[in-house]
């Protein structure tokens, strides 16, 4: 199973877990499995049309999946995904 690393600001939605196992042959399937297991994450990751929000980045190893095949990027057992929501702020 692929492993998805959860950033600190979103861990309250996963019961404090910093990593979760997800099922799926693609990044899209893995993200869908994530929100089935942790439904409160859905509003933070996906828009009302069901697309990943533009400020949410998913990395497979060191590659942003947007630079690969997007949500259709294939996954293998043991792959590690990193979820990185962009954070804006400052003056």
C-alpha cells in the first residue's frame, strides 16, 4: 500500500496520525481513499467539483504529481506520497 504523509496542520483530521496507508493504483485513487477514511479532510483538499484544490500539492518522492501525470500518476506498493497545502500570509 502507498503511504501518505499528513502535514501538521491537517493531522487533527486524521486523529493525529502523521502517516496513513492508502489504497489505489493512482494518486487520484489514493486521495479518494484518504477522504473515504477521513471524510473531514475532503473540504480542505477538494473543491465542490471534486477536483484537488489549486493550493494543495501532492508529491511522489521528490516530484510534484502536477509535473508527472497529475492525479493519474501511477503508484506502486510502498510508494510514499507527501501532501503539502500551500500556506499564504505575511504582510
